[in-house]
C-alpha cells in the first residue's frame, strides 16, 4: 500500500508520501536520523516551509521536518555575525535580529520560508547592489550522507561552501546558518505608477538612484507599479502608513479584492484586460518609512503558480518587450502582474546571479487557471538570452540545458559526487536538474 500524503507545498503543485517523517530537535538527532535512514536504505530530504513550487523538497524516503531546529545559536552584535538553526522561519529571524538592533541587508517578498529553505533555492529580493539571501551567508553547518557534521565557510572547505550556499538540498542537511547581518535600518518606500516604456527607457537611472528598485507590469496595459526602497539616514524618524491605509492596501486591495479579481477573471477571462487596467490604477502612489524587514515583505494570500527567470541585466528590456508582444498576440488573458527585480553578480556556484548582473522576470498565474502555455512562451523568451530559472519555481529545464548556463555546474556535481556518492539526498527533481549522482560523464561532464 502506498504511504499517505504527509506533506504538500504552499501552492498545491506537489505532495510527498514519505516512508516516514522525523522531527529532529538537535544536531545529534539530525545526524542520527540521517544515519538510520541510510541504514534502512531510505533517501532523505529536509523540508522547509514548502514555499517552493517545484518538487525540490519531495521525498519517498525520510522527510525531515526542521521546525524543532529553530533557535538562535549565537548573536554577535558587534560583528553582525548571527548563527541560527536551519529551521528558523525568516519572520522569526527578523524579530530576533530586530531585538538585537540588527537586520538582514536584503529580503524577498515574503518571510514565511525557513532560512535554510530560502537560501537553498537562491531566494532573492531586489537591489542592483545587494544580493540574494545566500550572499549574506558566512558559514554553514551540514550533516552529510554518512551522518558526519561538518562546517564550511570561505576558509574552511571553501568548495563545499561555494556549492552549499545554494545547494538545492542536494549536498546534505543544513543544521545551522551563519549570516552577516548589519545594524538595523529604516527604509523609505516610494511606490507609484509609471508607464512601462518610461520604466524600461529609464531603467539605468532607476537602478543607479535607488538601493532597491522593482516594478510590476500589468499585462494587457502599459501600466507598471514601481517600488523604490532607500535607507533613511540614521536617526531620522520612521513614518509608517496609518493602520487603516496599510490594511486597505496590503490586505484589502492586494489580497481580498485581488482574490475576487482573480475569481472573476477565471470565470470571465474577457474582462481581465479591463480588470488589470483598474488594478494598475487602484494601486495609487504612496510613501512611508519603516523598519527594513517590514518594508521588504508583504502578506501573500492569493494562491498562485510562478515561474521566474534570471536574465542578464542588459537583456531585460528586450525580454519584457517580448513578453508584452506575446501577451498582445496570444489571446491569453493574464491577471497577475509580471514582477521584475534586480541583483548584482555573485560567486555562488548555482546562484541564478552567478557572475552576472541580473534581472529577475517572474510570471504568475492564479491557481485555478492553466499556466503552461503562458509560462512556456515566457520560458522560450528567457531561454533565448541564456536565462536561468529559479530553482524553487516552475520550469522545464534539465541538467543538460542548465549545464550550459552555469560555468561551475560540473564543479557543483563533483562536490555532490564526493559528499553524497550514493544519492541519499537525491529525488526526481534533482535527478532532472542535476542529473543522477555519479553521472557527470553521461551528459558530457
Ligand atoms: C508566496 C511566495 C513568495 C515567494 N517570494 C519569493 C521571493 O520574493 N524571492 C524568491 O527568490 N523566491 C520567492 N519564493 C520562493 C521561495 O522563497 C523558495 O522556493 C524557497 O526555497 C522556499 O523556502 P522553504 O523554507 O519553503 O523551503 P522548501 O520549499 O520547503 O524547500 C526548498 C529546498 O530547500 C531544501 N531545504 C530546506 N531545509 C533544508 C535544510 N535544513 N538543509 C538542506 N536543505 C534544506 C529543501 O530540501 C528543498 O530542496 C516565494 C514563494 C512563494 C510561495
């Protein structure tokens, strides 16, 4: 008889029927769980909070729930180096940091992920000069396939560190993460509509002038909502939105009403272009300032499917224009805005921003609507410029295609072959995107 479904991801795209579920509460228990699984001939996968859209966290072996490993380990206010257990969710990390006068340099759109789940797939926010969460990692403690506990950093096992910061859960189970944080800071947020051609035409200045710039383009319109977040000078008083305005914008407009818009659009797709024009105008200009983590993240309650490609920064205008033209010609009706963000080049082997300044183009579809035709069309546009799909979001690429997009792909696979020769941490998604363990030669490696 097949095992019961014991785990499902946030968007409902994948589920897992593991042979058993374990919930280690210490590094010793974690190492013991890995040893026992291997002894029983089972594969192992740590699950974060299930916010990946792909099967990256799925296993038929032992599923490790990491929520009992969620405590702070060491906080050094002076250096800003903070070590936390791997299962700590980002929202708690942010509170712990704030209580010590510290903050993350950059964050993504939400804070529901675990710190290790977020870094493992390359979770990022936006900022031409500040990188993904993994770029803020200074050391990792990992349980390897033989149950041993090892540390890695730029000085200690540097190859493992370069691979494991965005490790896709393929190299071992992260037990703790050391992050370089900085003194807490306040962000000034300025949001407002612009015409898409003006955004694309003025991108260089918008990126140069703002620490964190992003925009949302509403398909079937020429409207974009722009967001610019910049630090307030130390000592300046934050001016948050009033409670009523924050609730109106972030809960009512962005969630409750948007859910209604999505449902209406699903029932009567022909009205979507008009709904998008209304949505683009409803999100009017606003500005406020608040602690950085409150500005970076927002509640996301409307369930969707997502694909996101990292494209070379210099190709983003061409990519967005091509998507615009495809939407106009295709007859598809797209209710979700297209989100465009930025990151600087980094040195992490499987980071989507590896060695190139990057723009992220994310497409979403309401969970009750088909997404495949739209996403495949956008994937083809992004593939044509050497785009790299987000490891946690939907895509169709395999190891052969991805190998050509990451200069250190084979180095990653060599480290994996060394630390996990039997494929204890493998699963079908990893077999597809990395190739099965020990098969580097098969695809030409
Ligand atoms: C609403 C929503 C908003 C999002 N916003 C953003 C965004 O702004 N920017 C962005 O880049 N992405 C975003 N994402 C994607 C999301 O950040 C990533 O998919 C992230 O990996 C999810 O983290 P998680 O804790 O849910 O991990 P899971 O999805 O559960 O797992 C992800 C991977 O991490 C591995 N893993 C988890 N814990 C460990 C561990 N202890 N050791 C080793 N491996 C481990 C898993 O095995 C798996 O391979 C968003 C997703 C959703 C649903």
